[in-house]
C-alpha cells in the first residue's frame, strides 16, 4: 500500500452537454471536456483561444485615469523633465521596468529606473527613496508593479512636490493612493474587462496608450513577467504570453538570449516552462541576494558583450540562491518537526537569524507543499529586531486578508491571496502566529489542510498517443487557471522500475495496462518509491503527458505527479542482493524485522544496529507488533506465528527472506524403511546408548544426526521407546500406531511444507498464498493445503 501525497479531485462533466460542445468545436469528447473546463464552448471562443494573432488587445483607455497618466507623461517628455521608473526586484518588476523604460526612451523621454533593495528598503515605495529622487531632480515618478498600498508614501510625495503615477496589479484597498493617476485593472472606477494582468501587463498597457499602438516587439518581456508572477493565464494574459513566446522563439531580447545560452536552452523551442523554470528563476535570483539592477540592466542592454557578462553574473547568483534555499529548507523542516506541528500551528510562522529574506518565499512554497498549510518564513535581524519574510498559502486561506486583519502587528505588507511579503518586529512574531492560526481554526475545515490535485479525467493507457498529446498541447501556454492537464491511469502495472539521476533521486518506469499497452514514465524526486512498488502491484497514477524526443524518435511520456497503491504488497527478498539492500535501512518504527529463531535478532543488529527487530516465539509475542513494513527474517517453527502476524498486523508491505536454520536446504523426511531399520537396530542392541553409537549409525545407513534424532523423537512420541540418561529402551507396544499419529512427525511434515512454500515457491505462488491468508480471517491456508 502507498498513500497518495495529494487528495485527487476528479473533474466531472455532463456527457450530454459535453457532446454538444464536441459537436460545436468539432473535436473529440475528451478534448471538448478540457475546453469546456476552460470556458471555451463556442467556435468563436475556440478561435480566440487557439489563434491569438488574429485578435487585438483591449483598449488601454478603458483603464480609469489612463488619460491623466498619458497627458502627464507626455508633458514630462515634451518639457524634458526627469522621469524615474520605480520598480520591484522580482521578474515581474524588472520586466515592467524594462517595458516602460524602453517605451519612454522611444518617445524621447529623459528617463531612468530605481529598484529598491530588498534588504535595506523592503518591498514597494519608501519615503527616503522618494525624497532622494526629488532632491536629485526627478519631476515625475512612475511606479511599476507596486505602489497601490503605499498610502503614506504617496501622501509624502505630494508634500514634497513629487508627481507620482502608480501602475500596479496587487490587492486594492478601500482608499486609493494620492497620485496624479492610478492605473490598476481593479480600480473601482475602471471599465477594463480583464482584472488579472501582471505588473508588466499594466506597464505594457500604459506603453500602448502612450505610443498609440502596441509595442508588440516587447511582448517577450511581457510573457516572462506574466508567467513568472503566476497570474491567471486566461483572456488577455493568454494572448500576451502566446504572442510573447513567438517573439521569444524568433527574436528574443538580447539579454534573455544570453541567459538562455548560458543555461543551454534553445529559445527556438521555448514555452511557458522555459520561462518558469529557466529564465524567471535567474532574473529573480539577483534581487533575492542583493540589488536587482543587474537583472534590469540585462534586459535593457543592446550590447552583446555586456549581455554575456551580466548573464554570467546572474547565473552565478542563481546557483548561490539554490544552495541557500536548500540549507534554509533543511533547517526549517527540522524546526517545524521539533516545535511547530499540531494544534495551535494551523499556520506555520517560523523564522531564524541569518535566514536570507530574499529566498524565504521559495522555502515557504516548499513547506506548503510538504505540510499542506499556510506558511510564513522570516529572516530575522538580531541587531535591529526586525523580521522580514514571505508567506505562501493554500486555496482555502486568503493570506492577504489575514495579514490585513493583523496589520497592527506589521510594519509593512503586501501581496495576493496565495502569496505575500511582510515586515514586523521580532517581538510580534508569536502574536502573528497565534492570530493567524486561530483564524485558520475558526474558518477552515480539516479537509482544507489536505493538498488538492485537480485531475482532468481517468483515461486508458491505450488513449495516450502522439496525436492525443499534440491535441493537448493546443491548450498551451499552461499556468494559473489553465493548468497543464493531469490525467489518471488506473490499475496499471509498473515494469522495469528503477532509480535514475546523479543522486538516484528520480524514478523511471513503464506504465503497462492489462492489455499490454505501455508508455514510458518518469517521476522526479520520487526515487524512494522504487523499493516500495512490488511486481504484482496495481497502481493508480496521475501525471502530465508530453512527447519525449530522443535519437530522432518521438514517444509519449508521462511525468508522474502522484501515485497510490490501495492494497498490501509482497516483496521477495530471498536473494542476497535484495536482502543486503533492505538491511541498510535506517531504524524506523514502520519497518519491523521479525525473527523466529534464536540468534537471528543478534545477527541482524550486528549488521545494522539501527534496525527494529522483534523476537517472536509465541502467540503472545505477536500482540504488540505494529508495522507498515513487516519483514520476515527467518523460518518459523510454527506456521501459526507467521499467520498471526500477517492477519493481525495488516501491514502495507510484507518482505519475505525466511532464511532456514539449515542454510535454506530443506530438511529431508526419513522414509518408512529408515524408521524400520532404526527400530531393528534398537531392538537388537537394547538398551542402546545413542550418543556413543551415533557416528556408526550415520555411517552405516548414510543418515544425518538430525534424521536419527528426529526418528528417535517420533518413537518416544508414539511410546515405542523411552530414553533415560542417553540410553534408549524399547517399550511393549499395546496397539499398532502409524507414524502419522505422532505429533513430532506431523510437525516435521508441516515444517517441510512451510519450507517448501517459503523457500522454493515462485513470487506468484507466494503472493497467492498470503493473499488467501489475509482473506481467511486467520485460518491456516497452509495447514488446510497439507490436509
């Protein structure tokens, strides 16, 4: 048994309605369901969804106050006033800066940019920076990707005579900032039809309004910022990203091309994953470790040598960022496991001196995925007593609103329902943790703390073809509100499963149906599951489909997102290599090595002192054994002990090693002739000192000591003979008795059958036996078979 990491939420559809959509869109029923879930149900919607180049963006003057912004900027350009673009340090922020600065330079503006330092200034506008700008001669300041919540800073700007235009997309408060104009898709007086633009999208709309036409050559930057900021990839954002990707493939920004070259990425094949996993993390890395200016300089440069130099600097910063994130993540997990699990910690708020505030958002994302609850991670400055950090949330918990309800504890904050940044005094961290956890307890149900994985539908392996995946790819670019489809493949087998990768952290396998249809699959970061999946397992898998190209061959492939096995599993570890690997396991309470024979436990612990071993010699010993993994290390004398453990423990996984006392050689059963021969010897030479004659007996009849001792015990059990002080004497036989009447004889028969079963049966035979045993309510299947 393997439990899934996520709660799989399968989408449902009305078949009649979906058939109507299929007829309208002239596509297959599965594709119709995919389109319908993305609110594409008519031919016109489908055309716009698939062919953005045929459609124009919305009129930028539908924004409230856009005319005021355009008039003031053109006035500044005409008068050669000094204009400053005030940006943000993430990928959305630096692309916003680049789009607007390039536009203003085209118009002849006297313009420069300023990005606040994450560590010394924090997120968004600040009074000192505005004052410095005014003192240096700036007449007009334009914020991009920030400013909507900085009410006091905007009031300060008005006091010092600095004109400000705010362009932003973050959460709008009831009170709008005092500014020349506020350009925001959710402005209360706006008629703009699409509210979910990224910061770079808003900057692009302002550029459009200033130029009188779209600066379409800048859409690669818009695509980067839009994908990086995880905004909804629907409607206008989808158009921007589709068009932007085309530019990225054909004529990318010089700096982006240099960055991609250094990362060994072909921009000619770029898609949204190229942005999300290659370009955006590198642009973000600079601002996470220090000033973000190099990222903006990279996107603004028109010099190839400078682009190469800056790209190398940024790539190095990304490598450093990765190392820092790994270290903080390890420390954060240890802290949570030791202090912050259980009631009272429904929202995890953790912090430590020395943690880099620039990367804690990435750490928070990892922790949300691990613990399925909102997480805030803070870097603490012991000198100032200030904590700065980032939070990530779950679907059911609106993080921005929760912080807004606790704003008296915060020096500054901003963000979205699912992500936010904040600054507060260290002394207030405990109160924030308590308040947020109490709010979560009052508003969320236990189901809200289970990570949900939305699955489109269950499909057979036979449906997964190159053509089917090509149809799916028409839904791209994928992202928020248009997720890459995740499909379920039920009751399949995994064949040839193995670990791959430099650290053997990944899983590679072939998913096979009962009919024999098969597709390749890979599970990143799931290498530990290889040893937990048995050959007979019926596995339910969910994942994303793609086309893998290798050596000019194109094959369907599934990227495994999650899997589960709903039944117990058997693992055959009778082989030396498999057993040795199992002995390397660390001591864990869910793995219990069961020892029946004296000495086995000590032998195992001498091999690995961390193993959890239990000695079983009676039914009473079976009572307290609880394990997900039950590992039989040797052969029981009484099959009932093994049966009790199997039926009562109900382990998820059973491992059979069952090494016999005699080195895995089945003990032979003396024949009736052998019994007759021994009886004749005893009768002729009684009283018979056994020890003195053992060697001669064995040599004469080619017996072993074990055979002689066994036959003697059978005679004693049947009252044919007695032994005292090592001397055997025959007794008067009152009635004829069969060998099978002896309990000793029957025990040997049973033991031989057990050894035959456990040592020499093939995997399928062992599985069938234990499967029947598990369904037998404890009755002995082996003994019934013997009878």
